[in-house]
C-alpha cells in the first residue's frame, strides 16, 4: 500500500509541475506577448493615453491598432513612419528608448 501512495504522490507532483502557462504562439513566431504588452501599456502609456487604447486619452490619441512600425517610430524616435498621417499635430510624446524591448509586446496587445 505504501508503494502505491508514493507512486500516486509522485504522479500528482509531476502533473502539477507540468501545469504551467500554455506557450504563447505569437512568441514562437517572433511576435509579442499581449498580456505583457497590456501590463506595459497600463504602466507606461496611460498617463497620456486612455486606459482603453480604443479611446482618446487626455493628451494622446487612441492607439488601438497601431502598427509595430508606428510604435517604433513614436517610442524610439518621437517621429512617424514615412507616409503616415498623424491623428494629432502635437509633438508632446518624447522618445522613450527604455521601452524598446517592450515594443513587440505592446504591438501584440494593441493589435
């Protein structure tokens, strides 16, 4: 009986250990993690943009659907991609190079 209990406990431990976060398919194909992007957005972007990225913010426009190219231009260089027509004619957003590694996650969240 003792051997059965030990093997049962071992089986349960292995099952619990295998229960982790499911792999994010977008991470495998070079995309970002939407959950991480949401956390970054809420922490870094909502001072100017609305907490709902589909809505206008107090200073910044709605950003839902923003492309990775636009995010890179705005966040890293405070510019716009070639041929892009800005939603607002303001220049309030400063470059934020510390967010460079978060851009894939932000782009996935805003998609």
